[in-house]
C-alpha cells in the first residue's frame, strides 16, 4: 500500500501530479475562447516548468 502525500509537499525533482486548467493562449484578455490544458499531454513531448507567484497581480 502506498502512502499518499498532499501535492504541496513535493520534493525538488519529483514528478508533478497531473492537473488540468483553463488557458487563453494568444487571446488572453481579448475575450477569446478558453481551452483546457492538461499537464499529461506534455509529458514525454516537451519540458514544462511550473512557476507560482503567490502575490502576482495583487497590489502590494
């Protein structure tokens, strides 16, 4: 039996769990259609870097 850990406790270099989000691509902020992006669709095809900015786009 494997022990499940919360996703926020990943170690450096550990594979990220699959997730899906909405993306707007080149039409961002222009009212274009949103498309769904899934991390697993890039696995084995492209390198992906995940970056999180906790206070991005917030007045500080």
